[in-house]
C-alpha cells in the first residue's frame, strides 16, 4: 500500500539520521573513552595500584580536590548572588555585566593564566603589594583557585538565571508583604525554588574545576609535589613514558566527570521530550 | 468536491477516537462537525486532511480513494486553531507559500496573493510579520494561505477557538459570507452549538467517536435523533422518561390528558423570559414562557399545574430511542 | 546571557543589594576584568612595532592561521552534525537515547588533557584500528571536533523541542514534502540557535589547549596552535608577545559575544 511506502520512507530517513548520530558520537567519544579504560585495566588493577601508591599522584589528586572545592564554593556563593542581582534588580550596566559573565567560556585557558600572572605575579600590577604582605598568589594555591574559578565562573549562573526568570518574584513579594526580611525571603522562598538549578550548576562546576588544565599549568608553575594537580600529572607522566600512571590518573578524572554528568542526568526531570 | 468517509476507525493506544464512522459530505456546502471536546471531531477532520491515518476504513475525496495519500497530495486547505503561522515569513510570504513551492511564475503568485489579501481585508498588513497581527487577523491570513492553492476542500479545526467572544462572532459571520462568495466545500470543527446552528448548511454531530446525527440546523433542532443531540443543541428538561424543550411545555389548570401534575417551586424572570421550575413527583421540570404568557396564567409559587409538551413538539426518550411525540399532533 | 523576551518587574537596588552588587562587581573585576584588561595593556607595552613583530613572526603567524582554519572547518562540520544530533534527540525515540544525551556532554565535562589521551588511545600510535593521526594536522581537527561537540547540539536542542509542529503540518497540507518543510519552515526557526552554537563552537576551538598537548605534538609551523604558541612565549618570559596574541583572541571573543546579544534581541522581536 502506498501509505505504508510513505511511512517506510519516513522511517528509513529517521533510521539513517539516528545511525549517523550514533556512529559519529560513538567514534568520537564512546570508543576513545572506552579505550582509556581498556589501557588502564590492561594489566588488571596493576596500573591503578601503582598510581594510587605513588605519593606524588595521590598528593596531586588531593590538591585537585582542594582547588576544585575552593573554586566551586566561591563560584556558588557569588554565582547565586549575581544571578539574583541580574534577575531581580535593575541597575546601570546590568546588560553589560550579563554579557560579560559569559566571557570566561570563550577565553583560552592559557590567556587566563597569563592574565592572572600579569596582575598578581611578582612583576604584575599587584606584585609589589602582595610581595610586601608575603601573600603568594601565583605559583601557589590562591592563584590556582582563582584560575579554576575563572574558567568555571558562568556555570552556576547559567543554570540559576533562567529558573529565577521562570518562577517570577510574586512569591517573594508575598513573603515580604507578610513581614519577612531579605534573609528570610531568600532562605525560605528563593533558595528552595532554585535548589535544583544550584545543584546542577555546582555539579557542572565541579566537573569543570576538576578538569582544568591550561590555566592552572600557567599559574601554578607545575611544581611537582606542591602545585602539580592531577591533570598536570597526566601530562608529565605521559611525557616521561610512564603511560600506565597517566592512563590510570586519566581514568579517575574521566570517571569523576562522567559521574557528575550521570548524577545531573538522573536528578534532572526529562526535558525536551520527543513530540 | 464531495467527501465520503467509510467505516473509519482510529485509536490512540487504548483510546478509541473514531469508531466505525461513516459520513458523506456534499459538495460546495458549509458543514460543521459539532460535538464535545474529546469526542472525535478534530480527529475526523485530520483523517480527512491526511494529517492522521485511519486504522481502517476509507476516505474518498471527490470520488477518488485518498486513503493512502499523504496530506500534501490531497489538495486540502487546513486552518488550525492556533493559526500555525510561519513566524519568520511576512503575511504576503505566508499566503504565497503554497504557490511558491508549486513553482508558479512570480507574476501569477503576486496577483493571486493580492486578490486573496483583498478578500480577507489584510492588504495593508501584507509586509508585516504574524507576530504583529491580532489573533483575528492571523486567522484571516491562515485562511487566505489555505485558499491560495485552490484546495478542493477547506478544513477548519476550531478556527475561532483561540479568539475572544466578540471577535469570534464577527469572524463566524465573515466566514459564512466568504463561503457564499468562494463556494469551496468547507468543513469546520466546533464545540459551540450556537456557532454551528448559525452558519452551517449541514451539521454532523460527533460524540464518543460516533456520528449521532447528520442534518440541517433545523432538522437537528426540531427532530433530534438521540438524547445526546437534543441535549447538545439546546436547552432540555426531562418529563417522565422523555426529554423535551422547556419552551415546548404547556401549563394547564386542569388535566388535559397526556400530562403530569406538579407544584411550582420557583418562578424566575430573565429579561422577557420567565422560567418556572416545577416539582413533578421526584423530578424537577423546567418550563419557559414569555412574560405575557406567564402573566396571563398568573403563575405563582406553590400553585399546582398540569404540564405537558405542546402538540407536535419534538421529544426524545432518555435512553436514546427514536423520537416520538408524547401527544399526537392535533389533539 | 539574557532570558529571551521575558520581562520581569525588576526592582531598584536597596542598600543591602547595593552592597551585594558592590562586592560582586569587585570580585568579578579582580578575578576577570582586571586581568583581562592587564593583557590588553601589556600588549601596548612595546608599542606598535613590537605588536607587529609578534604577528609577522613566521611561527606565530602559522599557529594563528592553523588555529583559525581548523576552527572554521570544525565549526562547519558541527553546524551540520550538531543540528542532526539535536534532531535525533528531540524528534526520535529509541532505547539508549538517554545514554546518548549524557555522552554528548562528556567532552564538556572531561579534562582537556584527558581528552587528548582519549583520542590518542584510539587514533594514535597504539591505535587498535590502525588509524594514527598523532602529530598531524588531522589531530588538531580531531581534537577541536571532540571539544566542540556539545555546543551546537545544546543550543539547537531546546529551540527544536519548543517548535510548534503545527506550522510543519500546515506546510504539509499546502503540499510541501519533508525536505522542503525542513528547509523552509524548520531551519529558519533554528537558524539563530545554530548561529549561536556555531559562534560558541568556534570560540571554544580557537581557545583549545589541553587536548592538543599530547595529541598534536605541537610541532612548530605544522601542528602548533595559538594557545601553545602563547604558552611558549610565556615560558620564555616574553609576556608582551603572549599578550599581543591573547588580545587579538580576546577581541574576537568579545565580538562573538556582542554579535550573539544582537542576534538574541532580533529573534525576541520576531516573537
């Protein structure tokens, strides 16, 4: 029947598109990532064991966690604050600020590192001031946290802002009319409403912060044992022909990133369903 | 261009939208598919259009079996409730769309579009975007767009449903006049019986996936085939096990034969109409009459009256059996 | 980043929020604005001659040309494949679609150095399928393709999901076939989103660094990209040259952002 032929043609196109998408993503992402797992566990748990028993590696993992944690906390606090300011208030320069917030996503990580050095390095704008107080930013923790915070800055904001727009401020107005002060309104009304958006933003920031490489490399000086993060370990060990350790560390980082994505995917309600 | 639907069934999962529906729609008329929401009328329209495929049955357009034809081969014009305007195209480009994809020569397209825009009185909006038009204007544009390709049939799915009451009335009359001018076989879906009664040549009442009755507005109002049709098209009240129109009930002081006795519970006056509520046994019966009649009879609360349908008035048994009059005409 | 077309009554600042805005702006300036300004300032340190010298340096020129070319190619590919993938995610349904959704975001969340290693393991010297593109131009193309995968998909997907299929049905009733409907009805509605995604994809590719370190070998004049060139300037202490290259990239990024803002406003007007 012609009807079935028409439906057949339509579903053939659909299958073709589906196939292309799956093959493309498979070849570009799935298979390569699977290969890393394969390399890591080629000798069973040997590679992983060797990596985890290397104190420099474990040090780097701990350092990565600390830096990421710091960056995420900073970005969450300021992210939520800025989101509220951008959505609920009107002030000169609001549009400009809103557009500039996205800047970090388009900046090369090497440029981020360079920029921070130019301001906070020994020869930088604040160099002498910082030198006098003995507070080290570049080649130290603060610099690494700043670099990481820079690159992940927009992530919480991009999740929270749309939700704030969507829910509107009527509930907040109602709370205020009932006598609640700003802190109460925030804690009891606003925060619960944006709760999940904040969670998504935090998880995405965390993934991004754990994985930062270029900016941290420039800013930290990559000093083994004190300012070498996990990503920097991967680079160094691979170049030193200790590939198994490089793969094992990579696997751990990749695992963390994928866990973050899966968590977000699971707790997020299904959006954009098929028609 | 006549339409014939034969034994069409359509289910969505477990829900039966159309159950063995057969209907024949004559050429050149303005037909309404009338029924409650979810009753199947929109589905029927979309099956005729080819936007849905029936599970079984045939659709014939002008004698040709179009059951297997996709929408774009059926040469039907479809107008949606929410306009389905091409948002990125101007009014002019919206209307010319069908002609452009048929690769008609540019001068021909331009002339036809101008004709249509004049027909729907949107000439001065030709270069605006749909977002800049009101709802009523957008719907007129949608109509012009559908008519541009000279369809065999024009199908409208609750075309005025998204508009407010005043615009709805205006456009309803405008559609009737347009049809009188253009004479394309037109089928429109509505749940508003006033709309159907006012402008349709013929009405197909659809309920629960089945055709309840087909007829002219007068036929449907005066000779309803089932209790659903009677209820849907006008006010009803129940006397005994029969449905009758409140304005078809008479009040008699003495037993006229064929009536029932009841006590007046309430008398309400609404404008020129008087509504009398009687309790007849366990039932509440509504009778309406003009002010003059009510004053002449001196109806008051707590009075007892005999009530019966006027001779020849249409009644329907509540269980849906064919119509019969309680009292033969002429008594 | 604005919510398109939604106007929400916005209040004027109170003392509390004024303070908050002050702190936020201060922090944003210290973290982002000041450092970026410093880059531009540093560029002008050597004056025009030094600036010009940096860009006429053969190696730098080659790096920039390579980066721009590959980024453009990758963006072109992403426009097509990204729209296709978004279509499949929105209009199709099959077991495992959820997995596809998560996988799309992997390049976004994965550390770039790991991305390099990941691609190396399948397309490098130890490739099980015998494909070895390490240290070639193709490696640069591949790395860019990897890290920019999510961008067009994620900008197009929500727009496609919100699309009113009635317009498509209307077009079908007027006689349009599937491809015609896609070309004339769907694509114009998606165009702003595709452009936005393409711009982000381009900006991302141009800034890429980590995935190329292991994969491309960073061979000067052959597979060295702008970021790597900048890094070697930094490591050699020539901060103004690095800043010069960085400034150009920053200006490009700003242009992209401004263009997106303008585009968004234009679309919001269309309704």
